[in-house]
C-alpha cells in the first residue's frame, strides 16, 4: 500500500484546491493535493493546436472586478490582454439577420423590455445576502419559481423573451426553467450578471484574457507545490476518525491528515464515500446541484476577416446551433489566425452537442456564413470541447440549484463538517462559478483548516 501523510489533504487540483494548498503551505503547514486526472487545472484547460495559438477549452476570461485573479496573474508573471469588442454584433431572429444599430432600431421595444427586466432583477437582488440567500425577505417565494416561469410573467414580446433566454443561458448554460429565481438573484449579487446579460462589457466577466493561456496559472501553482501534488489519484473514500482523516484513492494510495479540503463541484463531492456518512441535508444538496451543459467550438480561419466588414465576430441567434459567439483571437498585433468561438449552451449543448462532429460542424459553418459571410465557409481547423464527457468534471460552467434548492439545502453548501471543509467555485461568496470564485473559496477553506489546526 502506498501511504502519504500531511497536515491537510486537498481533494482536487483545480484552481480552488491549488490555491487552498498554497495558502496552507504559506502558513507553515504541509498540504497534499490528490488529483484524479493526469493533469492539474480541472475546468481550466489550454490547448495549443498550432504553435503560439492558445485555445481555452475551459476558462478563458476575467472581468474588471476579478481582482484576485488579476493579482494572481501579476504575481505569477502572466500578462493580460483586452478582449476586442469593436464592431457590430450580428443578430438573427425569426430568420432575419440584422447588424448592430439596425437590430437595435428594429427591435428597440424588445431591447427596452429586456433592460427593464434586468433593472428589476438588480432591484430584487438588493435584498439578497449571498452568505444567507435563504434569509432574504422574499426567499421563499423566489426560490419556489424558476427563472423561466418568472420571465414568462414579465410581459415580454416573443422576441424579447427569446433574447432574454439566450443571454441568460449564455451565463448559466442551462434552460432558465431549470434554475431557481433566487439562484439567479444570488448570481446577480455575487457576479453582477445583469451587466453581462446584454454584453455590456464594463463590469462584466469577459473583458481580459491571459497572454499565453489560462492553463499557465494552475501549472505554475502546481510547480510551487512540487511533489505535494499527486496526479491520477481519484479519491474514493474519506474516513474521519479520532483526530485523523484517512483519504483512500483508486490505485491504492492512502493519505492521512488532520483536516481535508474537498475542492470539487458539489455533485462530484457527493460521489465520494464518507465514513461516518455525511448528514442527509448535505447529501441531498449534492443530489440537487447538477453541473450545467456547455460546449465550446473554436473555428479557425487564416485571418480575422470579419473585422474588415466592421463585425466583431459576436452573434446572437434564435436558430443556432450556436446561440452566441465571439472573437477569440490572440492579442492584436500578434498576427495569428482568425478565431471565432461559438458557444453551444444549455439545450444546444445537449442536443447539437451530441450530434456527430461532421453534422454539428457543418451546421456551425452554415450559421457562421449567415452571420459573417462566405469566407466563414472555409475554416482551416475546428477544435471543440465537450465537458460533459470529461469524467472529472461532467459539465460546466458550474452548478445551478433548481427551485427550492437554496431554501431547503443552501445552508449546507459550504458548512464544514468537522475536519471536512468545502472549496470549489460553487461555494464562493464572490463570483461563484468563475475562476475568481475558485480562488475566493480556496482561500476561505484554507482559513478554516488553519483556524482548526491552531
Ligand atoms: C468551458 C468552460 C468555460 C469557462 N469559462 C470561464 C471564464 O471565461 N472565466 C471564468 O472565470 N471561469 C470560467 N469557467 C469556470 C472556471 O473554469 C471554474 O470556475 C474554475 O476553474 C473552477 O475551479 P475549481 O477548482 O473550483 O473546480 P475544478 O476546476 O472543477 O477542479 C476540481 C478538480 O478536482 C478533480 N477531481 C474531480 N473528482 C475528483 C476525485 N474524486 N478525486 C480527486 N480529484 C478529483 C478534477 O479533475 C479537477 O481537477 C469556465 C469553465 C468551463 C468548463
């Protein structure tokens, strides 16, 4: 039997687990990180299919208020570059394609309706405390209804309702009927998502990227931890004894520590066997926090031809298969290919995402031609990332509770159970669901174990 010992065992070498382990080490305690996969980074995954062309199959952007991530990048010596937004967005509704201003004037009423709904959400969110959403004065009412049901009651026209659906699914990656209204309000508070819903980039989550790829961040953190990170060690069991936590992995590794940080999305954390068993409420929580459904398709061309036409590579479409896209090129001035990133989210990830590659990619090409012209018909390469198929993630971008999730189970999301502490972005109070949240949660879990270790 292969055995290791440490003060704190960390389960998962995603960003949250790595940050937690580094905080523990910096405080003079020994961490040991057990990772199921053959790489670190989890939902961060950069591929380089062509030299110096970095495709973010996982997390790609940070926003202007992601201060923890900006500080981390600067500390690790990783530069940032601005997401290009200049140019017109192309909109497709009811078979009609309109660019920029033409869409905004043809559908001025619909855009105004959506704006009104977003401002209503902002006002409602003011009474929600992210540390205790279930205690909001109207929590009970808001958690018993889905976002989709509530949207249906807002007096929107068919196009206004569809526009709001597309933009919301662009953030949550699940149909709005699956998410509790209180859950969306929590997102509004922790992430200010209404700023992102209509692609107002200021205050949004997608303004900057990492030069050389996001994947450098977990890799450099893991380098700092050295042999304290053990790959290909899926954790199967966590046994809590008297002052000792024993963590068993597939493959036979057994790690003993005083504390354990489980830095996994809740649904994956629920697949570990705990002894003694976890309280029922915690297990029921993990049964009710499914990972969302998103699929990224990068379409590479010889150059960013759309810029010559005054377009910004962004589309919003009621037809699909991608409901949204954007410009995913390397920093301006670096040359390199033109890259459009098409998003299949929610039902599109579940339906078209499962089509045979050839069928889906042909449909994607047709869609891009409709929006960006005939040059879009001949990409040099298409690279796609289907996260549902990845055993150690099983969906993305993160988890969203359905109705009654928060009021009945929310309190157990990050509540420690003796020496077991919970990290991962889903447990964050700031920017939950994003890398910023993963850092926030990792730091909080580290503080909790360090406090217990005295
Ligand atoms: C396609 C996609 C796009 C995204 N875009 C953005 C973006 O632009 N900006 C942004 O901020 N965020 C984005 N995100 C979200 C961001 O990636 C996550 O919020 C963040 O990386 C989560 O980190 P984590 O450490 O909490 O979880 P994870 O990254 O999921 O880490 C968990 C780790 O645990 C491992 N693991 C699982 N089960 C076990 C087990 N039993 N034993 C041991 N190890 C296990 C996994 O392999 C993984 O390494 C995106 C995510 C995806 C997938």
